[in-house]
C-alpha cells in the first residue's frame, strides 16, 4: 500500500493521532479523516475524497473504520482493498452494497434517486465492501499501546458513531458543531435519537474534539460545550420557525418550499429530499406534543387555528402527510 505525504494537511495531535485535513477545513464534499497508529496497527477513520485524490495516507493502514454510511465518510474505502473495514452494525448495509447505501437515504423521487446514485459512484467513488464487519457501542480497537473505543451516537444515521481515542482525543464525526446545525434529513435519521446523542456526548472529557467538517479540532471542554450548545439550539429554532409558519394551515409541500434547513439560494440535488424528511420529523414531534392539528386532509395548523375548510380534525396521525390510509382502532 502506497504511503503518501500530506504535507501541511497532516496535523499531529498526539504521538499516535493525526488529522488529515480536507480542503477548506473539511467543507463538504470534503471531510477530515482521523489517522490513528499504535505499535501493531494503524487505522484510518472516515477516508475522505481527499484520500482518494491523493491515493492514500502517510502510513500503511490495517483497517478502515467508518463512523457511518454517508458518501463523504466512505469515499476512500476502495483505496485500501487489503484492509479490514468496520462500521457500526446498524449501518452495515450501507457499506456492503450500493443498494444498501441508497436505502440509508430513502429517496423517493425517481430522477433524484437516479442522479444521486450516479453521484455517489462518480464523485464519491463508492466501492461496496461486502466484507465489512459490524461493531457495537463500547467495542475497542486495540492498536498496540493505543486504544480506540466506539461510542454509538445515532440520529444522523442509525449507526452513526464517535470514537474515544487514548491520549485525550474524541472524534465527533458529524456532530460537527457547525452553524448549520444537526442534519437529520434521511430515512435512517431520527430526531429523538440525535438529541439523545447530543446529551450523551456532552459528558465526554477530552483535550481535543475532532469534527468531520469545518471546525476540525476544538481544543478544551469549555469551548466544546459552547459550540455544542449553539449546535443543539438549531433544532429548537427550526421547530419554532415551523410552528410559526403553521399559524395558517399549510401542507408538507408548503413547508418544503418555505425551507427550514437550507437557505433559499442553495441549489443542490438533495435539498428537497432533506427538507421533506426534516419537516416530517418535526411535524411528528408537533403532533405528539399536541402542538398542531390536521385541519384538512394533508394540511396542518398550530393548535387553536382553524382552516377555511371547517373544523379541526383532532383524530388520526400524520397519515395524510405520508400518503397512508387512516387506521382505526
């Protein structure tokens, strides 16, 4: 396996831990990869498109560890055909085959799905790894005098995980502490799980907190908690903004068009998909909390507001939103 000099993009945190920095501080579609080397083995966590472009990393790699099954975190899996591949068992289907990977997103629009599939192959170099192995929360990779412990942090995907590395390093992956906020826009995303993961990671004690994007390395717990608070607050702001918008009866399509995740000028392939899934999760939460009512088939309003069609339909669920029949009983 070829060893590649990364020059100034190779940042060493401890004797055994290095950050291989993606372009523009890991701005998507780039990402930051973690290289961890002990006396007996070396692993690379989340080999990025930059790893593909450079053709490798600075040391021979025994194993690839994916924090989750998203395109920017698995791009370099094919660069290391002789290395073992590990991911949390909940995300294994997304590593083992392209069909499994596509299921993580759950894209319903046929043309969008076709174009995304092509992008995953052409731009992110997806290479199926049917040999991938699943790990669980608390499993430890012993590298010889250096240990890496998996910490299951679901919500972004079912298997999304962080890693606790000897020497005071915690890899947060896509709990990336950006102003964009948490991403839970796919079929395998879950809002409640994401919030539980944010509560769990709050207790982590580390000298360096490493993110996949933008922030890169955050030094010290005080700064980490400040950024974590701001990151988590985005969820509440989205929710409140949607509730305000539902001061008048609105459909899911109207919520998608209004946009509560991306700014209006953003024009990428998955914008509508992400907005739809995000709005659906928030509407489910509103319904569970008694914050909204379905005032007409497929139209929702803040509790206490009535649509022009007449009385509020208090019974039922989000069945109309999902295109499913109402189920009695």
